C-alpha cells in the first residue's frame, strides 16, 4: 500500500497548492485529478486480475484525463461524465467477457487447470468401506455392471484453481477402504459444474458408506449395491437415495436446509424415523406408525431399508419406482 500512500501525499499537496494559488491549478482540477488517479489505480489492477470492474475503471480513468485537460476539445459536464462512467463499465465487462468466454480467444481454454484422477481395483475383499467428503461437487455412486470383475471404479474431475481432491485405497485382510475427497478452496462459491465424482461399486461385497457433503448435488443409487449401512451428513445440498434391492440396509441422514428424495424400488420395504421440525414432507405410500412411517408393502417386500433422519428446514420426499 506504499504506492497508495505516495499518491495520497502527492494529491494532498496538489490540493493545498491549488488553494494557496502557488500554481495555476484550480481546486476543481485538483479534485478531478484525485478521481482520475483513483479510477486509474483501480484500473491498473486489470493486469493482475482480469476483471470487468478493473477494465471499466481503466477506461473511465482515460476519459477523465481527456476531460480534465480538454484534449481533442472534450468539455463534458457532470451528467455526461456520469453516463460515460456507466458506459465504461459496460465496455469493461464486455471486453473481459469476450476474452474469457472465447469469442476473441477461442483457443484460450485453461485446460491446464483441470485435474482428473482415476482409481480402480479388482474385486479383492469381502467388505468395502467407502468414505466420501465433497464440497460443491456433483456426486454419483452406483453399482458396476453385473459382469464386472472390478471391486470399484472411481473418477474425480475438478478445477485445481477452485478445489483440492484425492482418491485413496487401502486393504487389510478381507476389508478394503476407498476414500474420495473434493474440497473447495477458500472463497469459492457455487461451481458445481467444475467438480464431479463418479464411484462404481461391485454388487458382491458388503458395503458401508460414510459421506460428508456440503453444497453438493448427490445421487446414491444403492439399488444393486450390497449395502449394509450408510451415514450421510449434508448441508445446503440436494440428495437422492435409492435403497438396496439385494440386502436389508440402514441409512442415517443428518441434514440442514437440504432437499432429500428417496426413490424406492417397489420390492423394497421402507421404514422412516424422522426427527426435526419445519420440514416439507411428501411421504407417498407410507403410513404413520409409532414414532415414524412405514410402507404398506413390508409383508411382501424382498428387502427392507430403515431410514433415520435428523433435519431442519429441509424438503423430504418419497417416490416409488
């Protein structure tokens, strides 16, 4: 900030000199120079961060300098300068948009910032633990094809300027563990299109899942996964869960301000125990029993999924497929 201090010192002296009539500099000319330098200072930041606001400031600073010294006969008044300022920022945002979006630089695609991780192993354990931690990410969990000999197959794609990510695997005796992480860097807002995690699991081993999701768009299709239990903590997210058709399972969900949808196969019986207030519930095909809800197909269901939910300010719905 030393440069800003020097500029302020110079302008302060210039204003004092103008008031004392030492130099033929009018007070309003000095004020105009102050504003011109302020806009110019902000505009020069465009060479550090290519943003529309900086480009607009640079354009308007040039206009102010032209007006202050009456170059090319320009003698605009206040309202003309005000309109020119609006036009300058429109030009700035337009120029930055064209260069960033590829109209002028169609070949300038920051592919180097993309990171793609893949991890795959053959089926080599009877139990799999899956650990997922994701922010602002599209997540898809499902089963592999029926004839696949892979224990799991994972792909993680993200922008390195916005996220950090990793895929890890370890095995101990008959138990294997898969860990996937995609965390947003500080200051990153909603950029779901920039990160994606796909994870496919074999239908033979017993699977347990633990997921921590923040601002994620997630589909967990356990329909052909030999799921024992899943624990999901999520906030400001959209979550779709399809219970397992091949094993009795338990799903624990804790969420705040989220949309949770259960898409339940008709061969699966469903029991929901819900704790929380101020929720929008749409429990189609379920009847209230004791402290929870149960589907009317429990007697003939092939498998049963018990769901325990703690939530506030969330939408919870059930659809049958």
